């Protein structure tokens, strides 16, 4: 780590002002010690819990009521979904994603949260000696796919982004999109005093939301591999899945707590942490293809302002002059529309600009990635075109792209770990040695996947073959 980066990270520890993107990277930096992460997590969680409002919490006040309340909430969502399906069968339009551009925008904006899926439970895997936490540990291991890439939730989401060419869209995300992910990462490194809050957060996260059901349905309809979303409908189920386990843990740990009221209050606070940041529902409500296209143009303008020759003048300015100032880009796009370079709400083939960026012999071919072109395509077409994804445009989603970034460079570390584990005959010691490799930044790499398999095999041998 460079001195500058280290200095910046140390400053972050002191800062009250939060930059969620930097905090996100702080918690996912393998070079930063667990001790520093734990300190930051404690400070951050205390701050968030102090400022969080619980007023809208629908959680019951008595432990005996939780099961019924959970079931009622679940039934409500299922009924709303049935209603949605009925409307769709009667010919209603999609409710969430008008076209693929909107689906892409959604997948990009929820990505920070998905890239740390399961993180809120990382700290509990240290409590393996306490059987009361085994249900939570099991949820964490299932989030990690038991150490198999095809079942690891972070791998599945990364592979989905990769298969759609959406992996480099970080640039388009405002800081607020990292807020919820940072809360999850803070819980990952939270000391034991935050166990009630973790149980509360888990309870909320494993609850079936309506948006998951509808997103799953509409993404599939648009030809997008919805495995990640479908998986969360099945694995989080209330009968025997994560939702069921979440309730069971709540009831078990409650019994052991002396101050019951305090415990339940803190569970409620942890539950409320789910509301921090920008929720999937808010993201869906605010999808805005026009704004997204503007952002894409602004990004391209950073280079584009130096590339064009000065012969072409549009509305008294050269293209380089238009692109030179970010605040002019919206007017530039409007000028392209006025001059009929772009014809909105018509087949994109009718727009000269589209032909220039889309066809291999076009003057601007290659400037926009296939995913960016798709977003521009859908923006131009408007209501005219809503066809599903032509899969040949994109890389196959069936392939497993290894997330083992730098795996070749980490061979030595991996070999040392394998040797250490082989030489350890004590299971407890083995589990403790493996724990650092199940952390949010590493569990989806080669060494992390291998370590997860080993950890799961010791604690839950009956799970063998479940994830393969
Ligand atoms: Fe998950
Ligand atoms: Fe889950």
C-alpha cells in the first residue's frame, strides 16, 4: 500500500464526514488489519444507531409475536405478487423495467450491496464453539455457496455483471449507493456487543420483499439471467430457508439475554439499519434512462473533447468545444436531437448518430461498449422497442469467470495455508486459521472458496455435496 493511500485511510478513521465509497474500499482492503476495521466498524455503527429512527418499525414488542408477524408480512408480499401476476396475465405492462436499459441501470445501482452479499454475518463465524450461532453461520456459509463458485452469491452477481458487460460501471454511482453496503461491512467487523443488532439486521435482510419477486420475473422476461434473484426467493424461504433460520436464532439468543427489553430494542435498531442508503425499491422508482445516457456522454467527453477534428461545427461550436465543459453536454445532446442526428421514439436505425456508433464501419464504432450502446439504443427507441436481450451481443452467462483476482500472484500464500491446515489436527485451530479467508473481500477468490469448503466440512459435515 502506498504511503498516500495509507495516510488517506488513517484520515478516514478520524473523520466524522463519511465518504461511503472510500469506506467500502477500506473494509474490502485486504492490507488493512481486522483491528482497524473493527475500530471503524464500532465507530460507524454507534453513529448510525444513534441517528436511526425506529418510528416506522413494524416489529412486534413481544418475542412470541415475531413468528406470526413474519408470516403475515410474508403472506402480504405473496398476495401482492399474485395480484401483479394476474395483472400481467391480463396484458398489463412490466411495472419495473420498461426496457433493458432500465434493467441494466438497476443491476448497476444495486451492485455495491450485492458485491458484499452476506457480509453482515461475517463476524459470527468466530462463534463456532457456540451452537446457538450455528444457524447464522449456516446462513453465512450458504451466502458463500459453501465455497463453490457457482453457488457463491457474490460470484454469481459478479458473473452476471461480467456477462452483460456491466462490470465497469462504478463511475456512474453516486456515493449514497454505497451506504447500505458499508453498513453491512461494518456489521461484518462488529465486535460481540453488536450481536443483537446483527440478528435484527439479518431478520430484515432475509425477509422476502416484493421487489425481489417482480425483478426476478421481469429480468427473466427481458432475457437477463435472473439466477441471483431467483436464488434468493428459494434459499431465503420461510419454511426452512434463511428467513426460518433467522427467526430461530432470534428466539434462541433471546433466551440467553438477561435484559430482554434491551435485547429486543437493539434487534429493532438492527432491523432498521436495513433502511439506510438507497433501497432497491427507491432505485426502481427513480430509474431514468435519459439521465443515465447523459452520464455516459459526460464520461466519454473526458476523452472525446480532445479527439474530434475541428472541421465539424454543430450549432456554432466544434464537437471538441461542446464536449469541453461537462455542463454543456445536456445542451449538446439536445442539439443532436434538434439537428436530427438523434431521432427519439423511433427505430434507432433512423438516427445517423446510432449508425455511427453501432456499425463496424461507423465513424465512432468502438467508442461505446456494447452495454452502453444498448442503453443508448433503448433511450433512442423509447416506447418503440422493448424487445428482449439479443444474447449474441453479450458474453455467455453460463461461463464461470473466476473472481480469483490476482490468484496467480497469491499462489505462495495459498500453499502456506494448505500446508498449515494439513499439519493441524485440532479442528478448532483449523477453523480459526480459516476464518480470515472467509472475509467479505476474499471469500470469492480461489483461496477463499477453498477455505469456505474446509470450514463448512468441519462444522457441518452433513452439508457435503449440497453446494457442488
Ligand atoms: Fe445472498
Ligand atoms: Fe439469504
